[in-house]
């Protein structure tokens, strides 16, 4: 019985407490790659990440349904030269 109690105690330890420094590390935003962008749905307010395709031109516009609320949005994309990230925004259709 004694071995079982030791085993049980070792297997079901409560989680460690996180230090404030550890929590700050976790909150760090991950940087998006150059082939994806994000916009905020004007209907529901969710941030939507979309793939970007430069082959469509430096200015693009298309209609896409929000995957959260299913409302149609007009997505606008602008690609700039150099190291500047592309601009992505949406308007309700």
C-alpha cells in the first residue's frame, strides 16, 4: 500500500506556479510570416488570419465570408515594396 501512495503522489502533483517573468514570455505575440495577414471582422470583431498571394497584384479586393459569423466581407490588400508589411483590412459587404 505504501508504494501505491508514493506512486499516486508522484503522478498527480499539482501544476507548478508560474512566475511573472514566465507569463510575460508566453504573452509575446508571434510574428506573422510574409505569406499571411490578418483583419478584424467588422460584424463580429474577431481577428481573422488569411493567406496572402502577391501574384494577384499590388492592390487586391475580394469578397470572403467570415469563418466565425458567416457574414460577407470585402477584403482589401495592399502590398508595398521593401520591408514594409502588407496592409489588410475588411469592410462589411
